C-alpha cells in the first residue's frame, strides 16, 4: 500500500528526515515511536503533503502512485488521513459544513452522487455513535473552544466520516485521560478493516494496550533505528529510549 | 483659492440654488435648522485627511465632481416612482422603498403598522407629529468636526421616519430598501429619524442599492432615539456599484437600560464611509457595534465608530472585520470615550482583517480616552493573511485549496454575521457573503428588489 524509500526531508534548511524506508501493507497497524525531535511528526507531515516540509531525496509510493506529486486534497481523496497532533481551530466554519464539503469532495472523486442533506445528517449521527463523540460538538465551529480531548476525539470522528485506507494518527493519545484514550482507541478498532492500514505515532506504550500493532518502529534522529513486533513497545516502556540512543551511538562508533 | 475651499464653494452654489425648493417641501421646524447648519458647514467644509476622523479617506473623488443635479424630488418623480415599482422579496418584513432618499408614493406617505408603529416620510411626519419632531429632530446628530453632518441638516429634502411608541414590540423587522436610480450623475442626501420609546422593541434593516451605472454620491444622516429599557437593532446591508460613493452617519442615543446593536455589512461599493455614534446616555445601557466589509479592485471602505460612555455601568462591544482583495483599501477607527462619571464601564473593541494581496491596505486605529478609574476596557487589532495551518487542515480532508480559502474567509466573516438575531436574515447574509466571496454577487438577487 505505502512504500517509503530512503526519504530525506528538511524544514527551513534543517535536515529532519535522514533516510527513512518503510513499507505498510493492507491491513497492518504500524506503531511509530521515538523520543521528541526524532522526526515522527515530520514524516506524518510529508505523507499528508504539508508544503512547509521540503523533500530532498527519496520516494514515497502509495497504491502504485507517486504520492509526493499529489496536493494534500488529492491524497485525502485517495484515502490518506492525517490525525493532527494539534487540531486547528477554525472559527465560523461549522463541523457540519466542513464534513459535508469534505465527504462530498471524496464522493465526487469516486464518481458518486453527493449525499442529500438528510442522508448526510444520518451518516453524521451514525459515525458520532460509532466513535462516541458528543453530538453537541458537531453543531459548533471546527475545534473552536474544544478541550484537548474533544479535539482528538473529533479527529477520530473525521476519520470515521472519511473512511481512509491509510490513517496516520500523530500522537492522538497525547494528553488524553484514560476515558478519552479508550474512546480514541475504540474508534480505531471499530474502523479497522482487513483492507485498511494505520500508522500510529505515539510516545507511550499506553495506547498500544488498546490498539495492538503488527509492527513497531523506533525513530531516532531522523531515521528508523529499530523495527520489531509489538513486544518492542513494552521494552521501550520499561527501559525508556536511552538504550536505543546508546545502541545507535555505539554502532556509529563501531 | 485652495482645493478644499473650492469644493466648499461648489456646495454654496448648490445651496443657494436649491434651498428654496427644499424648504418648500419641508416643515418650518426642520427648515429652522438649515441656515445655521449651512453656516457650520461653511466653517468646517468637506472633511479632508487633516481631520483625524478621516485621516485615511479621500472624499474628494466623490465630492469634487459636477453632478448633473442635486436631487430634490418633484411631482413627476413621484409619478415615475409609482410606475417604477419595486417589490421587496419576502423576508417577512414590513418593506419600504426609498428612491434617491425620498419616499416614493403619492398617497399613503405615512403608514401605520401593528402596535401603533408609524413608518413613512419625515416631511409627512413633521406635519402629523410636530411634537415628536420637535422633541427629537436634530438633537442627536451633532458634531464640531464633521461638516458633512451639517451639510445634510442644511439640505436633505426628506427621509425616513419610524416611530415605535411606548410599550410596542414589532415582531417583524422594518426593511428600508434605499435605491439610487438615475440616468445622470446625482448627489442625494436624506435624513432619517427613528424614535423608539421606552419599553419597546424594533429591528430595522436598511439596504443600500444602486440600480443604474451612473456616478452617485449619497450623504445620509440617521438619528435614533432609544428610550429606557428598549431594544433596538439596526442592520445596514450595502451593495452598490464601484462608481457609487456612500457616506452614512448614524447617531444612536440610548437611555437607561436600553440595549442596541448596529451591524454594517458592506458587501460592495466604490467608496463607503460609515460613521456610527453610540451615546450611552443612561445607567445600564448596552450597545454592540458590528461591521463586516468585503472589498476588491479600487474599493475603499472606512468604518468610524464612536462610543460615548456618559453614564455608569454601561457596556459596549465593537467587532469589525474586513477581507480585502486586489488593491482595495480599508479603514477602521474605533473611539471609546469613558467620561469621568462613567464608573463600572465595560468597553471592548476588536478589529480583524484579512489581506489577500500585497497591494491591499488596511489602516486600523483604536482611540481610547478614559477618564473614569473603575473601568474594564480592551482593544485588539490584527491585519494578516489567510491562516496557512487552517488551510492545510481543510485540504488534508480532501477540500481543494480554492474551496478551502473560501471556507476560511466565510468563517472569518461569519463571526460578524452570527450576531444578527433574526435567523432568516442571518442565513440570507451568509448566502450573500458566500456569493460575494465567490465573485458571484451582482444585485442582492434573491434578496431584495424586483423592479420594473
């Protein structure tokens, strides 16, 4: 589904990603862990098409197409979803209008008629139930005045509405209390199908108690330095990141 | 002779030529204001950039021009107007049409609405309700610096009169559709008086339109009296062509515990200057002053707001927003005056603007003069571009860049629109603003007038 090959990228001239290679197959859940500043969010931004990040080398192929050539909206319509670490507040734009526009853009892309107002509201209702989001949120402006937890739940709700093939969740768990965390994780699990994939970026093992990954990667200094099964996450929780840093530094010395 | 005195001279000639005709139409009481007002105008002249309140607006483009006539309705205009009927599409309002500032019917110049409310021609009202006119006319529109207010007092032939008696609550808004229509360049002035007595409630919508592509200049003064414990909202929707100049002065005088809101929606126009004066003249009075403007090409919109906290424990809130495209220019000047005795004042002001090009320009000037000590005041102004983070957020959900920009501009504007209390009007404003942002707005097509 997604093949990243030797990806290098910089922000304002500073190299952040220093050669990432990664393959995600349909149905897989990948966890991407690593200390602050290791480049996890930058990788997510590159995949979603943020212009701020400049790709200097490497390729990203998504469903056989060159992803880096596509504007962000086309990536979305092709099935990529980014759950933002810091969802943006947009005063004056209602959730209903926002999602209706987005869903109908997706449908147009797929050659399907736009939803009628009543069908759309029905869909909103169903998805709200699915992800256990407070129905009042949908009547407000996008993320405006939402608490941190509400913003993250709203990301999961949008994911439910857009039904992506590849969802990248950028620290969706950060700052959540246990109830919110469970809602976010349940949302992901309910939306999981055999043909869609997730890249879950997180600092903490905690989320992975609820979302069980197939593969765990550890990023450090712009590279993936370790890839293993779900047991790696537990090891990280126990020992922290220092041993990984040491391993990397030793290997450079050696 | 300097340019400014030349222009003032031009108006002296117009005054001399027309004052007799104007006075013939008007009541002696209103006429008694004319000569002193004209002398005051001679003294002050047309405001220039030297006038602090007009620092960023050049009025000469419109005032230094030979208009084919100074508009005074004659009998044939009323006949023409009868033939040229405009229907106000149903917004469930009490609709009234003003043509070039006069009330274009031969009969029924003063109408009675439910609850004892009267609407109609100011001249007609001056004959029917002399006491009301003498009590209120010319009492609120006062200025020691703006000559245009005096020019209006000196020469406005007629205008709109609204009287909401004590205890009346008008369920439907009154909608005044202000049309400018002529086959030649004209300068017109009208003078409105709105009296809302105590414990009553009314909403007035004023729609400014131009119907023919000539050069027009309008200088309008509206005086509003809002009695104790009353609620009054005024919403002005401006949609005129690029060759139209519009200067409005609205004076809202509030008594104790009254609540008012004013909302200036400038969708389109060549040069627009709206001055809104809020006088909080009794304890516990509350006012909100809102404004939204959308400009492109060479358009210029200037909003001047003056809030006068004269009594304790009053609240005022200003929110003005602008979206400027091409090489258009905008001005916001918001003055808050808190007088020495106005303890317990709450006064807020915010002005946010989005500039879409490098050539558009916005000048924002807060002006706070506070002489009381127990006061809560705040003000803030921003001029910026479209938020790139928000743009990316929308794009990342599959919305293309163009549409995403529209949504953001609309959202920005909606913060002002959402303060309109009448839901259908709010919805209609949303649609008009969306059309305007898309570049599709010509006349307020679905909105107001069907003429022919």
